[in-house]
C-alpha cells in the first residue's frame, strides 16, 4: 500500500460529493476514508491534492480524476458546440476488449461529475470512450429511427493509412488546409488519438420522422468523405448514428489522448456554421436539365408519381430556413425599424422558426434576441403571446390537422410591404416579376459559353478563325468559299475584317 494520499475537498469539488468517502493513493488505488484517517495518525507522509497534481505536471486535477480543470472546460466546450437541446439524449459508448457499455444522458443532466466519470474510464478501465455526434429521443437506442436532431457533422480522417502517416495532427491539418478545403473548411478540428476529426457545425436540422432530412444528411456526409478520401477519410463516417471519441479520453490503440487542435486560438471565436441545404447544393450532383422538346399533358401527368432527387432541396424545411434568412435580412435592410409591422413580423418569424427548431423554448429565445435588436422592441408579454400562438399552429400542423397558419410568399410580401429593391436581396420572398427577372438573367448567362459568347457569336468567331487560317496558308477567296461552303460575298466580307485588324 502506498504511503502517500490526498484528501478530496468538498467545497472545491461539490460535484464529486459521492466520491468523498474515499481518498486516492499516489499509486492510483483507493482507500476508504476511515482507513485513511488511521494512516494520517501515523508518521507516514501525506500528499495534498495540489502536490499530487503538481507531481503529474498538471496545474490542478479535477477532484478524483486524471484531467485538469482546463481540460474539463475544453470537453464541455466541445459538447456545448455540438449539442444544444437540453432535454434530448447524448449516447455514450465505452468499449474495451472485454465489454461494451452504452448509456444515454440528457444534456441538461450531463454535469461535471458525469463527464469526469466518463473520461476516467479510459484511464482506470482501459475503455475507448465515445460520444454520439447527434442527439436521440431514446436513452438506450442508438439507431437511425430514434435520432432526433443534428447540429454537427464529423468526418473521420484516418491519415495514418495514407502517405501522410508520419505527420503530427497539426502538420496533417496544415497539409489539408494548404492544399485547399475548397469552400468546405471545418468549423474546427480534433485529434482522435490516431487520426483527425473534421468538425462541421450545422444550423440545427430536425431528423426524427424526417426521413428525407436523414437521407440528405447522409448523402452530404458521403460526399464530404469522397472529397477527403485521398487523405484517408473513413467511409463509415457517413453514418448518422455514429459516435466519436470524447476529448481527453485515451485512444487505447495508441495510448494518446484526443484533443481539440488550436483550442486556445478558437475557443472565444464565433465559429462558422453550415446550412445543410447549402452543403447539399454545393456537394451533391445536380439534376440534368431536360432537353427542350414538346411534352404533352398526359406525359406530364404520368411523371408526377416519380420520386425526386434528394438534391431538389426546397421541401418545407429548407423553405423555412430560406424564409428565416430573408426575414432576418429584412430587419437589417430596414435598420431594425419595423414600426407598424412588429407583431406581424414576429408572428411570421416564429412560424418558420418552429418549422426548423420544433422546440418552444428555443424558438422563444430566438425571437427574444431578435426583438431586443429593434429600435422599439415589443414587451416580453407581447412576444410570449405571439410565440404561443405560433406554437399552437405548429402543433396542429404537426398533427396533420386543418386550422394552422399557412402563408404563401405573395401573402408575406403583402403583409410586410416588401419592396422590389428589398426582394433583390432575398432567396425566396420574391414576387413573380423578380422571379422572371432572375430566370431571364440565368438564361442569358446559360446561353454563353466559357468565352462569354452566345452560340451564334461563337460560330461567327469560329468561321472568322477558319478563314484567317486558310488565308495564311495561301488559299484564294474562291477556294476558301468552296472549302467552307460559304458564299464568295461572305468570305470577301470576312477578309476585309481581317485586313482591317491587321492594319
């Protein structure tokens, strides 16, 4: 038995009160407190917690654990960045060669004591400790059916299987960064103890009972894996139920701790969040445009039953996101002065927010924050009434009953008196005129090739170049006309243009 021990201070470690009946010896074993009291009365040396922590090179350990307070804060930072719905479950897996344990803990119940206990498993019992990247409705079923919400997508880079296997995690990150993320830079990056995790924070997306969203999530994840395949991206990383290593737990294969790269540089910064619909638009293959031909009405009707490609993104959820973005942009354009439209604005805003977030508390917080930015905000009781009314409408809609609020773009434009110059900045709150204008501009762009020329202009340029080349080869105008099947007058005109340019 070791001669050295330390006592756990109740006042410093309130969350570890359940452990205060034991003290820990310097060799890592435990001793009942009564036995320790007897030891104290001998001439054996006693080590304080500060001395114990210092002996390991730590600034200070968290109670009866192997991590420092700073490391605990880093773990909590990661959990809070990737999960925000307090009443839903995070699934934790602890796996070693002899056993596998799984437990679900609601975010609001995940206190410091439970986090420390999870991490300690990797030190004391040789467990690999993992955390689900998405939340679940069930506390014990980690299956696709029960996944509730996603606020992150994590791509596992097993670069130790690639040509870069000898690099440090920081060096590997810089390799990928220097070669270019091509618009898909992760929000932050972690070392898994062996490879890298590219962490993409998402604007929260509902998944439970939304199979299309689940399919979209996994398709986007699959495309990101393909994008980083040359660096060793793990093809299993596209699983929506996947778990990833908890920071500062030990990877049992390498005996190294997981950690967040460059944490001190990013911990206080506002990190990039991606919209799943934007990722899909930029990653998923686009549907081919149908060839222009006359299609009779019968054929059109027969096509209605065909399933749409998942990249056709304007379902009701993505429409809600686009409307939310437009409404927030409207506030900015009007410099947060919407006098005369405040109640209507927040009624419409809270409706689309419920379509996105599904959670009464979360939506109310969003509306409160936005209201407080107004030059003349509504009082809280007015906001509560608006949000409660929208919530009732959302519940009716979720139950697929009649009687909920449903606004088309045209009606929203009328209610908020949205002007033409404002519509130019929006994604979806646009009228027929603005829509036609955009389609016309798109067609104009589509008609031009890589040289910026229309088909007619390119044909003219090609003929000009052919005539010029034949002239330089010594052909006469008569021969050029015959060879290119042009009239003599047309060739003569082109020759004059060529001679004019040569002057």
